[in-house]
C-alpha cells in the first residue's frame, strides 16, 4: 500500500476499531485513538523527510517536479472521476500540521467521559477527511474528502459542546454547506469548460491537468470567485466568518483545536489551488479580496480586544490570523504565498495550544471569563508558561513561528509596488499592535496578580497527558521560529509553478 493512502486509511481504520470496542472499554478506546494518531504523526514525519530528499534529488538533476507519490486509479470512468493522489510541499506541510494537532488533541481529551466511543470515532473520521483533502489531486475527490471532514463537526459540537451548542452547530453546518455549494459550482464549471478547451475531448477534475489549460477570461472571472468564496467561508473570510467564533466557543477542547488548527486551513489550501488553476481570475478579483481580508485582519483583532471570554478572544484572533493567510495568498507573489502557508502552519499550532490551555483552565475553574480569573500562574505555572509562548507567537514576537510567517507576508505584499496594496500592507502591519493589546492584556489578567477565588488554591494539577500536548505544541512553535529554513525551502520549491502560471498572463 502506498504511503499517502496509508496516511488517509489509518484514522478511518482507527475509528472503525474504536466503534467496534465494548462501550465500557473507554481506556482502550483512548489508547487506540492515541496509537492511531501516533502512527499518523510518524507517517507524516516520514513523508516530510521523503519530500526533503526529493527536493535534494531534483536540485541535483536540475529539475523542478514539485509533486511526488502520484497515483491514479479509475473510479467512475464515465464521469472522469479518479482516485488521483499526490503531494507537493504545501500538502506535506499541511499534512504534518494535521498530524501534530490531532495527536495533541487526543492527549488533551484524555479526561473525556461522555460517550467516549462516538466522540473519538467522529474525531478520527474528521481527521481522515482532512488528510484526504491534502493528498487529493482530483478536484472531485478533494471535494468528497472536504465534506467528510466538515460533516462530523455538527455532531461533535451539538452533542459534546457547551453553551448554545445546538445553535452553533447548526449555524456552522448551514454556512459551510452554503460554501460547499459555491465550491461545487466552481468545480463543475472547470469540468465542463475543460471539455471544450482541452485536447482530449472530455472534461477533467485533475488539478494538475486543469492548471495546464488556459481557461477563457470570462470563465475565470466567474469560477474563481465561486471557489475563493466557497473555500473562504471555512477560512473565515469576511463577511462569511460569523459561524466561526460561535463554533469555537461551543466546541469541546479537542474539537476547537481541530476546528481552528486544521479545519479552517482547508480554506486557504483550496484558495491556493484556485489561484493555481485560474491565475487570470485571481488577478481580476485580487483587489476586492485583499480589501475583504484586510477587514478580516483588523475587525477580528478589534473584536478580540472587546471580548472577555477566553474562547471568544482566541476565536476572533483566529479570524484575524486567517485573514492574514488569505491576504498573503491574494498578494499573488511568491513571498506572500510562502508567508501565507507558513502562517497557516504557525496559526494551526498556536491556536491548538491556546484551546488546549483554555480547556485545561475551564475544566478546573469552570469559567472562561477573564474578569473572574487571575493569579493562575501561582497554581498552574506550566500552563502559564505555555500560554505565554502561544501569546508571543500570536503577536509575532521574533523567535516564534508567527514572526517568520507575518514578516514574510509583509515583505511579499510590500514588494508588489502597487500603491494601494502597499497601503493595505500598512494596515495589516498595524494589526500587530492590536494583537499585542488583546494578547498581553489577557495573559496579564488571567495569570498574573492575586488569585480571584480562594478555591483556585486547590485546583487539580495539570495531568501528564495535558503537559505532553502543551510541550509538543510549544516546541513546534519555537523550533519553526528558530529554524524556519526547511519549511520555507519546501514551500518555495512547491509554489514556483503557481507563480509561473501567474506570470504567464502578465
């Protein structure tokens, strides 16, 4: 069995095994989930090293083949739908992100007691769908895996969530389904038009084949916004972001980690593929989407300043940071897109750490209200240090992965020489100050000062599993911040074909 198929099958098989276990064996279910996610993490690391070796080989040969492990099997030949898989560097980085976040998510959910079987089975089903999106080079297959990833969120929030969970789950599902309708229209637009302009006489869903075709300008101008808005909904594109904060706030800890850390990254990933296939459409709509993403960045930060619920603060911070991802992509420069994907990775790790820490605090104090918390560094020092690390990454402190990502986006956008884009770049740079305001205020109020409640003196200690999750995520933030070269080289190598498609139209 090939490596990519194995990466996708492991979470599905693990979910099936968990579903088959006796209901009283919750300990075995958790161990099975941990084993399956550990295996997935190992496979993702192996895939990363495999890609780095491929890059070295290509450099020695003077070649630039960006996709590896490609495989195509006929699935529905009459509809030209194939099981086509393969990965470039962007897919590899996103697969690695997913494996890290789900592994930490299982550790952070070790305390789960309510309907453990169903919870972990659905969680792994979601992850299998995410992996499938990142390895697919057939657009129909990608869309199928995308739906598999999105649908379990309804139950995970509606059953195991808190607060207005039913409302949040329904709002999330309806808005993402509306986004899916746009994606569906865009994909079939590509299919039917490719049948007319291709040399084979039939349509294609193959992303690599579609990228070689020159779609008419009129087609690009309506298909691109369909795909960008469709994927942008899950990427929290303004004004379609409203489902995200409510979903974050109501979701259980590990679901929030996956929701913000991985699921929202499907948006930026899909938008990048749309830019690759439809470069002329991307240039036509670039200014509109740059304005919307700039609103994302500032609006999310300003709302986070006003919030007092820890989850809502992090949720609106995510709206802002995901806006930065889409902004970097729509700058349409190599550096901008490199920074955008690195921001996806950095934000995925950072926000997973935030939600893991918030879950630990809420489990012990039974509140997420900043005003009711304070002095927790005295009783939860390890969590406090890790919250500082996540906070520093969020505000772009040098030495953290967030700094490398954001400075790359800023340089890439300023380098366009377009005065309007440079003006928007100034606004996005200024958002760092807003991030510093809400992040430093939150950290200070929650972890410094005197204890707001004397009962906090007797809070249960942070468990080994929680410490393991916090440590892994903190380590990745620091490691990528200090040694970003390997990620940047992977992304630069893989994004060259996208830039070439953009440059061929002037």
